[in-house]
């Protein structure tokens, strides 16, 4: 006689590693809306998204670096340096190009080249000279910050007044009521997710972060790949700077302070493994939004001093790493 009984289907476990950031984002939205009636207003939402776009663009590049087993502590000071070089170049080119589209286009090219060069230098020292990423980027963080202060002679580098007025729409205008920084961030995030999930570059980054020796045995050009992640990050720092400069029209030694902390925190909160081997750009986007909403809620509700935002972000980074370790040990 045949036994017709069937084994019970295994229960599907909820993967908090995936759903956790999404649930946290939803909880923050509900909390913010309950604390302040203006939280979900169009003005506040667009302001939060526009101001988070700079960190978001950089964090997408940071996702690839961390997925490949690297780290970059210099992105904030790099952004300050790129902004300073861009402003100086635009001011110098005004007599030649005048105030107009060619001047802005030239400034954008300078920013992208400067970011690419800075990222290449970090990648070269790490991949070719074999210096630890932590040491290289810690050193370059001090170098870029000092160079910016030196270029500004201890003060502020300011874009020409007329050029600033012409450039301002790059930050304040947009399409269908959505500002350009938000649009650029969305495009970068979509492209980043596609590259991470559906191209050899993204898959090789994960392979390199998981096990460098296996990646070498798999015919992956490890040094070139590692340099590529830092160059990509440098270019995205340049792109973020292009969106940032028209907001204030100036740069100084204090520009971009703690941007590296925010970018790394967003990547870790989004589920990318700090030691490398796994990364997801969509999670990074959620991490950026979580940090921005926490900052916005604290400011709107006046819960704590805004000077403590950096401390709160630091605590979030530590907690995110602890949760990653606990989830790994549970598996």
C-alpha cells in the first residue's frame, strides 16, 4: 500500500537582511509624518532628496569599492578638492569663454577629470603599489583637505557672481518639478544596479571581495578591476561635485566634512557586506534615504542638537556592522 502522506512544505523565513532596510525606511516615514505635519510636504520631500543626492551619487560608487573588498575614506575631502579646482578653473576661463554654457561645460569636464585622476591615484597605490586601502585613503583624505585649504589660502574659493547666477539652475531647476540632482541620482542608481547585477564588472567585484585568490585563478584581472572601482568612485565624486557647486557657489577646507562617513554608512545600512563579496545598489539608495530622513526628523522635531548628527551616524554604522555579524553567525 502506497503512503500518500506528503511532508509539510518548509516555511519560508523572512529575510530581515533584505527587508530590514525597507521596514526601517517605512517606519521613519510614519514617524516623521506623525511628528510634523510638514514632513510629507512637497517642499520638505524635494529638499531632503536634493540634499541627499550628493551623498547618494558617491555612495553608489562606494558600493562597488566595498563590494570588491576595499574602502575609501577620502571622498569628502576629494569632493572639496574637486570643487575648489572646478571653481578656480571656471573663474580663470571667464575671460576666454564668457558667462554661458561653454563655461559651465568646461567646469563640468574639469570636475570629472579631477575626480577621475584622484580616484586613479588611490587605485594605483592600492592595486599596484600594494598599500592597504585604509592607509592610502586616510592619507589622501588629509592631502586633499590640506590642498583645498591651501588653494583657498585658509578661506573660501568663490565662483564669480555672474557665473554663479548662470550655474544655479543646475541645482535648483529640473524637469516636472524634480530638481536635477534628484534626477541624476536616480539615473546613477539605476545604472549602478544594472551594472552590479547584470555585467561582468559587477560580478567580478563580488568575486574579488569574496576571495581574491579564487578571483585570480578565475582569470579575473584583479589589479585592473580594483583600480576600476576607485576610478569609478572618483568620477562619481566629480559628478556629485558638479551638482553641489551651484548650490552655494563656493568651496573651502570644510566642504564635504563627514561625507565619507555618510557614504559608508549608507552602503552598510543597505546590506552591502563591509568585508566585501556582496553588494546591492538599491540597498545603498535606501540607506541614503534612511540617513537623510533621520537627519530631517531630528531637525524638524528638535529632538537633539544638529551638531550631534555625526555622532548619530557613527552609532548607526557600528550597529549596522554588528547586525551584519549577528546575521552571519545565525546562518
